[in-house]
C-alpha cells in the first residue's frame, strides 16, 4: 500500500491526537498552526469518560496525571469566601476530575510524545483546499502547496478553514449569550487547593482555581453576555470592569490582575452544530465541528477521542475514505449530541439575575449537594461516557 499523507490544521488537543494516531499508522503527517510557535498556557481541562481509555492506549495516562493542577475539590462560596456548598469530587469524573490539567500542559504532553516524523509548520494557515480525482490540493497563505489524501480541520470554534470548505447553511453557530474572560493571575496566601466558585446578581460568576505553576487561573463569566469581539484589549477589559464594579468577593483583585496579565482570553460562548463533519477528503475534529463550550463540558475529552476514532476508522476502511469518515461520524455523534443537549433552564440556574434568583440558586445548590442527592449531582459531571466499544487500532 502506498504511503498516505494527511494535513492537520490546528495543533491543539484534537489535532495532536489525530497526528499521534495517524502517524502511528504510518501516515505522513504535516501539522499547520497559525500561531508562530507551539501554544502553551490556557485554562483547566479534564479527561473523562472514554477519553481516559484513549489516553491509556496512548501510554500517556500517568504522564498527564503528573501534570495535575493540584486542585482537590470544588466549592461554592459566598461574598465573604465562606463555603456554602461542595460539589461532589469523588471518583475519577467528579467536579474536580482525577485528570485535571491545564490545556497547554495537556497539549504539550501529547506533542512531546508524538511518533517521530510529524512535521510542523507554524505561522501559516490554509487558504484553499481543492479536491481532485486523485488527491486534495492545499495552498497555504504563505504559498505552500501540499497535496494530500486527507485534511483534518481541528482549528477551534471560529475555524476559518471550516467556513471555506463548508457552506454557511451547513454550519449553525448557536450563541449561548454567555461571556467568559479567562486569565492567569498571581497566587496569594489566601488561595488554596480548591476550585472556588462565587455567584452574584446580574448573572455574574467569579472562579479561582489553583494550578501547578505557582499561579492562579481566574475566570469571570456572565450572562447576558457582551460580545467584545473587535474591541481592543483595553476597551474590552474596561467593559468587563464596568460589569463587575459591584460584584464583590475577589472581583477587584481579578480585574486588576487581568489588566497587568499577558495571558487573558475573552470568549463569547458559541456552540457549533453541523449535519455532517466531512466532505470529500476533508474532515472536522474537535471544536471546529461541534464546540460544546464550558457550559456543556468535556470538550478536551471529545477532542482527544475524536483523533483516535478517526484513525481507527481509517485503519478499518483503508481503501474507502468515505466509509471511514462516515463510520467516524457515526461513532462520535452520540457523544457530542449528549454533551451539546444542555438541560432546560441551565443558564438561568447558573446565572441568576436578581437577589431572589440568587437565593433560590444557593438553596438549590445546597439541596443538590446534600448527602441524599449527591449521587444525582455527580451525574452532571459525567461526560464523554459511552456504551460503545472503542474501535481497535492495529499495533504499530
């Protein structure tokens, strides 16, 4: 059999997973990443459900576990910092998972254990992808021409390559009306080893989480959201500061630290829904095809799993790309649909607007985390679960 070539666009978890497994199968792999270098940094992600088995098959379970953020549990706190509820973190898939890791550390671990021969192209993007009778012809913005047998688009929720390949009516972008501001801030003596979560009125949340780098990861999340795309960093953070002017708790500290941080990311949460994830020799993996957002959770687990399942189906159908990509979609779609189907009323529950709504939210939180209902609450953190058997990949 002739050697096959794949171009993977996007060097984060989905793209790296696809590169890992396809290279192990003997494909020539070229990764294109728009950033000028490998992207470390980022916020907490976790490995849950079937993704734990994928990680084990990569022989990286222990290595990822060594990158643990040091977080030991999840608590809800009031304006004085007093704990009002503790979310279940028992077992591997609790609110704080056994495999709780920073996105950059997770991606770096996969990157550093890729099979030899994966080529990286940084600072470039795909301009065109033209399917021909024998191969797919890719031209990049830097003028590179890359004939290949498969293109894997693993770029993220606002994938430009996806939007070039697929028609606008094939991509539904569902704005959840939630704005999230992520950043790394200095650690203080008052920070501990728990994820501390505070809700206040006007749909505002404040999160502080420990990391394994001597700093603290902070999140400000609010709804109704405020689409800050197109604004400069200073103007965007000024808008966020206005929104949190009277939020209390650790909001002033977080806002001041964000102003000084070089690691701030602002996102308007958007789910991506598509009726198909492939066309010809092009296939989507991870957020580019099905962004579930932090509201649904499990994005990193789905991304890791998608690269494995894609490679497994290509190995099962070596002479029929269409059959392989169809089988990939058939296997992955139930997992994605399960996470994207947010419970009715979740946003109203998570982002109360009034003092009355906030009081009801606190009361419901106490009830749900009480001993009798603790098993029910634990189910909300179980994502990427499936009764399907992972397809096999032949040993290298």
